[in-house]
């Protein structure tokens, strides 16, 4: 134990000294423009990653659809399983088949786009999630926001929907004075903000932790030139590997949570069943 404490203490002092260790910064999520700089079509690395991943997804799905057969092969069966998973385990599970059919394309698009954009954070050469700046999560949240207001107006009418959300039956009038503005804030701000910030924060945090682990590994194993530091480098490398696997799971989990909450919010816009 004393040896471990001595090792970690030495590592801490070296880190504090900052001798060559590059700590990942939040500025990584606002990289400089690398293509078409100074034009309305300027692209930084994150935008380029989004474009590349979108093209890859469209090509893969387009080719899969063009080669679809009545008796599916392994690849076609895998793609169909993914679509059916979103349909059955997210949309129909929350909304039921009757309501859910309308929203299967939307929720499937949200789920798979977020999932593959999240995976960019652990793909070599990309190394940052395409959802790690606020614009992309905000776009998906705005899509959900628009859809649940459309559903509310179509299924109930605007006044009936607001009445259902803001004035539950049996609530005393003095309580409504506080409840109504709180419910309006929830519908207008908290729901889209919760979708946006949850996805954004998780992808930024995961990227920074993985980057920190491997930055420390490079420093301890290559730059420090200290045998005691090499042991710390092995620890940070194992930690980085584990966190990379965990990030793959988080990529799926955040896509699942976003798609599920979007479905829930849209379903809440429908009138309550008796």
C-alpha cells in the first residue's frame, strides 16, 4: 500500500507540475474551421464528422434497401431487427400500435442518428461525438417539441391541451396560481432543455474522461521517462480502454433515452384515455 501511495503521490506531483501533460480542454468542442473558412459553408472538424457519418448512414441504409429480399439475409435481418427494436421496444411500448405507427419513422431516425453520431467519439480519426456541441441535440429536441405541439393541436385542440396540462381536475384555485406557470415552463422550456442538455453533457463528459486517460497514458509511458510513472501509465491505459467500452454503451443508452423521452412527450399530448 505504501508503494502504491508513493507512486500516486509522485504521479500527482508530476501532474501538478504540468511538465508536458496536455489536459483536454473544453475548447476542443469549438475547433477552428478547416474547410471553406470565411464562407457561409465553413466547416470545422465536428461538422465534417456529421457530414461524413450522415453520408455513411445514407449509403448503408440505401444499399440495404435496394438489395432487400423477401427472405432476408444476415445483414438485412440485422437492419430489420434494429428498426423493429425501435418500433416495438420504444414507440409501441410507450404509445401503442395505433398511435405509434405515425411516429415510427421519426423516432427511428432520431435513435439511429444519435446513436451513430455518439459512436463517432470512439471511432479512430474522428475521436469526438458529433452530438458534443449544443446545436445537434437542440435540433432533435426542437423536432420533438414541434411534434408534440402538432399532436396536441390535432388531437385535442390547443385550449383543451393547455387545460389538461395546466389545470388538473380537483386542484384548488390558489394552487393553480402557482401550478399553471410551472406547467407552462415545463412544456415550453424544461422538456426540450432536458433532452438537449442530457445528451450534450453526457457526450462531453465521456469524451473528456477518455481523452484525459489517454493523454495521461502518453505522458506517463512516453514523455515522463520515469519507471515509476510507467506503472501509472498502465493504470490510465486500462482506465481509458474501459471508459472507451463504456462510451460505446453510453452512445446507445443516450440514444435510447432521447428516443424514449421524445415518444413519451409526444404521447402526453394525446388526450387521456378513459
